[in-house]
């Protein structure tokens, strides 16, 4: 997996141009470059690692079949993340089952078992709260907080105005605070 930042803008445009002309190897390089980010976006949208893999595959199939439509007005990453967000929402709608959240270790191995358990419980609560957000708000939150996209990039990715990005992000953060406060009260 390559870091998208490790690929220069010129090199990426060259790969895109070659891929648009049918060069599967060039497209494969684009996939390798953006795969981890796509999987992360889909996982954060769905909470399901298996679904994330499937949706990532679906994302790149859709990207390949629609590559001729891509215009480099916005970064390729934004275009692929928009496809990934839509694929994730499609799969979540089809899934309609209880989400099986998998554990992600977020602690330092030297912290000890109690700290690891507490950190994992906290992480699970945050994941559940994120998954409880409406899909539109969740998408904005995931792209901003987990992927580090700018407001402009999120607006381009989701094809919404920057003001809508800001309001959805504000709503998502406030709703998360409420959901997590309720969790703490229940303990």
C-alpha cells in the first residue's frame, strides 16, 4: 500500500491518463495508492471490516468503469472517496443487519491489561456512536476526522456546499457528544 502523499501530482495524473486509455497496470498503481484510505473510509462508515473490503472492491470496480468521467478539477482521492462513500452507503442499506464491530487495539502494549480493556471499551463506544449518526453526517465526520480532508475537499468529494459540510460536521460532533454523554451516564 502506498501513501497517497508519496505519489506526486504529476505522477498521479500520468497514471490517470494512462488508465483512462485502458492501461490496467496504471490503474492498479492507483488502486494500490488509494486502497488503504478507501478501506478506512468504508470501515468508518460501516463498522464492518468484511463489508469494508467488499465495498472497497466495489469502489474500484466503479472507478474503473467510470474513469473516463474523471476530470482532474479536484484530486483523484476525492473522486475515489466519493465513490467509496456511495458504495459504503449502498452496502449498509443492503446489509440492514446488526453491525458486528471488530476490536481495534488503540493502546500502548506497555500500558497493562486494565488500560487496554478501558481503551478498547472507549473505542467501541466511539465507533458505535459514529455508526449511530445519520449517513450524511457520518460521511462528513469520517472524511474530516479520520481521513483529514479539508472542508473544500469534503465538499468536492460529496458534491455539497462548504456550508453544508460545516453544518453536518457541527451536527455530527454535537450528536457524538450527546451520545457519548448518555453512554457515560449509563455506566
